[in-house]
C-alpha cells in the first residue's frame, strides 16, 4: 500500500501569541512539525505533503532538507480545502493519511491501525473525552456505525452530549478523496470547507466509515496555546522518564528531568533532579549526574561522576572522571580516563590526559595536557591575543603552581614544575623548574603608617 501523508500546517496559531509559526514551536526540543514528519516517516515508504500558509517561508526553510513537499494554502478556508491543495501530489491507488502539524505526539502504531482500517473507505481516529467542548462529535447509528462528524458549531443539544470526538486524523483512499474534496460545500455555521464532511458523503455512497478509537487523549491532543504546549511537553517528558526507569536508570525525581534530544544510558546510571539533556547524550555504566546539570551532545564513559551545577557541551569524557561541581566543559573538551575537572573550571578545545587534575578556578582553552598533570588553582591559559588563538602544551607529570598564566603559544615539558604565580611566556623544558614572578623582599622592623590627625 502506498501512503500519501498530508500534514496540515497552514493555520496561524493566534493563541500562541508568537512571531514564530505554531508548528515550529518545540516539544522535547524538536519543532512540532518535525515530530509529526518523523512519526509519518516511520510508517515506511511515504510521500509527505505539508500544507503551509501562515509563516510559510519559515516553515519551508526549516524543513527544506526533510524530503517533504510543500503546497501553499493562501487562504485558510477549512480543513477540507487544505487537504484539497495536496490532491495533485496523490498517487493513484494510494491511501491518504491526514495529520496535523500541531498534534505532535501521535504514535506510529496508532496510525498503522488507522491505515489498516482504510483500504475500502475512510477510517477516522476518534477519542473519548470527558469534556468534548470544541470538537467535532462522532455521530453513530443504533448499530454503532459511523454516520457523520458534526462540528460543535453545527450541533444540536443531543449531538453536543456525545463524548466521542473527532481527532481530525483520518485515512482514506486517495481516489475517493480526489473526487470528494473538490465537491465539498461550505454551507455550515463557520462557512468553511470541512474535511469531516467526507464522512457523511461516504456513508451516502454506501461506503462504510470505520472509527478507530485512540486510547490516550494526549497522543491526539493539539497545541493551540503555550499552556497546551507545556502540558504536552510534560506528558512527553513523563513518558521518557518512565522509559528510562524501566530500562534501569535511577531518576531522583522523574518529574524534574528534561530530555530535548536522545539520551542513551548504560546500567546503573543515576540522574539527580533538574538536569537537562540536549542533542545526543550517551552515559556509560554507573555514570552519576548530580543536580542542576546541562549536558549537550556529549559522551561520558563508565564510572564518571558529574557533580552539581555543571555544564558539558560537545565534549568527550572518559571513564571514572570527576567533573564539577560548577564546572563548564565547552566544545572540544576531551577528558581521558580518571581526569578531574573541579569547581569553577572552564575548559574549551582542551585535551586533558589520563589522571590529570584541574581542580579549582581555572581556564584551560586550546590546550593539550598530558597524563598525571596537576594544574593548580587559578591557572589560566592565555590563548588569545585579541586576534588569534594559540595552543598551550603541557607534558606528562608536569606540575603547574597556583595562579599561573600560561601565555600561548607555549610548552611546558614533561615533569616540569612551574612556581605559583608565574607568568610563563617561554618554553619550560623537561624536568625544569620555572619561576616567573617578582622576588619576595622582606623588610624587618617595618613601621606601619599611623593616623596623622
Ligand atoms: C477540526 C475538525 C474537528 C476535530 C478537531 C480536532 C474539521 C472541520 N473539524 O476542527 O472535527 O474535532 O479538528 O482538533 O476538520 N488548517 C489548515 N487550513 C485550513 C484550516 C485548518 O491548515 O484552512 C489546519 C490548522 O492549522 C489546524 C488544523 O488544520 O492545525 C485544524 O484546523 P482547525 O480550524 O483548528 O480545526 P477545528 O475547528 O479544531
Ligand atoms: Ca476552525
């Protein structure tokens, strides 16, 4: 069965009160439209047409490389009119699946059930709602067969009492839709061309309509406001937290975790509260992440501990390392096994060798640090002359005294020692001691000034 997916994304999203088109607002770090496209692609060989209108250029731009086609609906004359814009892209004999750019959590499995019910005629996805206000109601006959969808504004009191509502998601043979959609009328309370009218049309033509019920209202919930966006964000995060716990991860509080990308965890990983994971993050076995950390596009190998309030971005951390508290590993940081980067330390494009320590208040940027090096508190690599960046190299076993400024480009050889408070501008060779600071002068019997008046 070939599937032609149509994703409606032309609406303005007025209630978002945003300059950004609604479907570009993210859930779990991914634009809502991106989530819908991804779910559709999981169905297999699909052709996807996105119907755009408000903010069309921005949407087109963001999804230029996604392999979808775009059609523009200049005026939003209704959902039926919107789907009709995609008719030229329908393939003969295919099944059309209508999705919505602002219904981001729909699951591929649900769509598969709907598609299997739609080979002869339309199949619609419905859901039971305690409060169905605003939705189209599913009208069934005494035998339970779907007869029509009645929009709220067109409904009488009896119809309004129906709690089975239309999610809007529908599958139908392309050949039927191609015929029916151009023949829709807008003679209704809203003066719109309703996609939902194809249901009554089908029944009229003795082609039965199947209703498939979704079990989870959140899966088919649309986003019209920031509050609804936040609600779906929580729902998504809750699901991800549950999945992690089921896979053996300890979450100190599953309600205080945010994953905006992919998070892969080994066994016995523990994550404390208020951590945010962005992009692709991989945590090895036994990794412990303390509270309030932000980890973005990074890999942490087995047994590593990240203490509270640390930020790690575009970095590789080896086994049994310790990071933080209050450390910031910026892009290009690589920590070899057993390395330690402690409080108020910033690293950038820095390789820190096996077992080396940068424990306090330092900046290590554009640096290659060997194994077993100790970098004292307050050490700074002066990597920037205002125009260019230069590299600092520190050999195995070197000891850099506290409050050293290493003016790059500069090398400190293996086993070398730098006295505290030095400003190092020349190479220090293997096993040398370098001290570059004013000599201490002691004056005995010094009289402190006294108050004159
Ligand atoms: C629609 C359904 C209703 C269902 C509800 C579920 C119709 C007539 N009604 O109503 O039965 O219960 O969804 O949420 O289909 N859009 C376009 N172009 C248009 C009109 C709409 O792209 O010309 C897009 C909107 O951006 C929106 C979606 O289609 O994402 C739904 O449109 P909307 O007008 O909100 O439909 P509802 O009135 O909610
Ligand atoms: Ca409407």
